[in-house]
C-alpha cells in the first residue's frame, strides 16, 4: 500500500513575465534548487533576500539552461526581457546574471551566505586561477535589482 504525502503549495513564488501578477526582475543569494511538483521537468530557485526571507523564482526553460546546481551560494539577478520565438513557438527571454568573482565582505554578511557556502562545490566550467575576475568594489552591484519590483531595495551592492 502507498502512503499519504502532504504537498504544500509554494506561497512565495515569483514568476517573471509581463502578465498580471508577474514581475520583471528578481534577485538574491541562490540558496537551493527544488524540482517543481506540478511541472517535474523544471526547477524552482530559492533566492534569499537581504532581510533573510526567501522567495522562490519559478523556473522556465530559459532559466534552466542558465542556472545550475553548482551556482548555489552565488548571487543571481534575473530579468524578463520580452518574448522570443523558436521552432517550438514563443518563449520567455530571461536574462540571468550570476556573480562568479570573489565575494566581498559585504556579500559574506548576507543572510544564509555562510550556510550555503559551507561545503565546497564543483564549479561548472571553472576558470583557471589566473583568469579569475578581480574582486569587486562595493559599487559593482549598485544596479542589483529588487526581489520584487514593488518593494524597496535595501541591497548594499
């Protein structure tokens, strides 16, 4: 016989797009990836906000080709850029930026940063040390978007 398993809906799901209730951009510290229970072929992405709360970014084919498990522990910015077309029809064009440099002291103060960066992870397409990006200044992230467009941003970088 089977067993009963409770499925909790994701109440803080952020969907990028141009429909009502969707947002244009989302950002935060990527804390985890979780398979979507309704759409098993995609993952949702937990983004930790400055105040320690998490929002879940709804996955899409575009995001899934740009964000990988090795990116957990990095800062992520995602923005809806419009609609693209392909042989299969139209798709959401999502721009994803992932900070891949040496984290600043300010970044290391982010809620849950130490937790998600505690264990070493294999980096996909890791660059040799000589080619690593120089450490950023605190001003390098002045354009870091808010998690949800309507909320004020208190991101320090």
